[in-house]
C-alpha cells in the first residue's frame, strides 16, 4: 500500500543506482568539485572536495547493507593514506572535510584501526593551522601567507569534528580545546546581532585582535551567504554535540530560524539570502541540502517538548522533497551529477548553476538520514 514516504525510499534507491554507475567511472579518481554543463570530469585526489565522493560511497554502503561498494572504498582509502603521507595540497582547514568523510567514516563503518590513526595524523596537521593568540584555525593558504593567516571562515565549523574525534580517541585534550575555542570565536565574531553571518572574519595574526568581517563567496560584506548560514546550522549543532555547551545549540537555533525565514516558496534558497522569490539570481541547491542535514541533526539534539523541533524537521523534509522533485538530474541524460543548480563561487564565476560534489554528498546524506537509523561521520 502506498504511503506518504514512498517518494523518499524510491529516491534513495534511485540515487544509489546512480552511484553504482558512477563508481565504475570514478574508481581510482574522484569527480571534480563542480560539473561542467552537468558532467563531472575525473580528477585526482588533490582538492578540498575530494572526500565527498568517498563519503557518498560510505552512505551507499550503509544504506544498501551489502559489500558492493567495498572495493571502490578500499581504493579510495588508499588514496587518502597516500595524500596525507605525501602532504598533497593540504594547506587548508578542509583537512577536516577530507579526513572526516574518509578516515573517520572508515573507522566508524568498517572499524579499521589504521583509519583511526590516519584521522589522528590528519588532526595533527590541522592543529598546525591553529593560531593560539587569535583562537582560530587559519582557513586558507599556507602558514606564512600574511593576508590569510588571520582569517577564519564559518565553513570551518564542519572541520572541527576531526579535532573532537582526535581528542576522544587519544585522550589528549589539546585538539578539543582548540576546536572549542575556534567555535567560540566563530560564535562571537561571525554571527551578527540579527543571526545572519559573515562568511569570513580577520584577526591580527600577531596580537590576536579581532579586525573585521568580509565576504569571499557571498554577495557583499554585509549580506548573508546562503551556504555559510547552512554550514553554521550544522556546524554549531555539532559543536554542541561534542562539547555540551548549550550556547552552541542556541546559536544553531538562531541561525536556523533566520535561514528558514528567508526560504523562497519552493524551500530551495538562492545563493545569497538577500535574494528571494522573483529574483533572476541562481539558487544554491547545495545550501539547501546542507541545511536539511543540519536541521535534522539540530532536531535530533532538541528535546521532544521543544516547540520548534517539529518546525526544523518539517522544513528539512520540505527542502529534501523539493530537491527531489525539481532539482535532480533524473530527467537529464546529459549529467552524471545528482543535484543540479548549485553555485560554488558566483563572485569568481566558478561552478554557477552546476552540480557540486558537496551538494550531491549532503543530498545523499539527507536521504539516508530520513530513511535509515544512520549515525553521523561528523
Ligand atoms: N567550504 C567551501 C564552500 O562551501 O564553498
């Protein structure tokens, strides 16, 4: 008998079939960060986005409950071992994204001890980016880069679970202390009084003094970049989960409320939240997918009696349904991506109205979250 959730199960199964096809192509390579006219090209494992592919393979394995993805996962894991050993393009805080969705996922799903050790070594590298004076993790560039060395960005909240994980498995508190301080600085300086967020914030690298907020990928310095706000919902919820500091939960709630207040009629946000229904600007489907996962995690952390818990769950389901109905590549033979209509960086005209590999990942995560008793890699 049909029920109201059939679409979800069908969509999850369809997406797994797509991943089964794609794993033949991207067996020992990874899809690029964004598609070109809907098609991902094969890349080597040398960019901040490389782990979203293996993350999707882990999700597919868990959803399918069989071993059909094991071979490709093993090949991909070898590549992440190699990347860390050779320090390939790791001058980035996204060591977090890279090793959470590879090493931590592999440890949690397959129990491989060598992946636990890999994650701790990756956390050690990430710790080198921690500026003790400012209490922040440098987002971009190498450590001698004068301009970048005092900059933190909201996205980094999603990289912190690598540090929380390292403390929990080693018993060494240094990682957790750095992560918590970074999250506190993000809370203090990146969130504005009206619960919108700056994308990035500068500190004086020598004195640690807070300087100014500035956008990189948003419309303007005082607008609210949609994906940044989505990273904030998910990221502050995770910092709450690992520290028990209720102020992080409060921040996630405020940021979520603002995000929900800016939803257009089909629940898929424009790339910056200053745009809404009627604007000729592009949507960012990836921001919707990330926000859906963040809202589902936020709802999971809230007590049943919390008045807005249901609002968060229902908003998340609405976003995922809208993505499933109108934003996937299913009617398009000319695409090997899952989610169309994402934006990487409008300001530099990169990946505008294309599939994004992180959008695909979080779309699959949202489907798996809504259909199985999945527990996070984050
Ligand atoms: N973390 C980089 C981005 O969201 O584009």
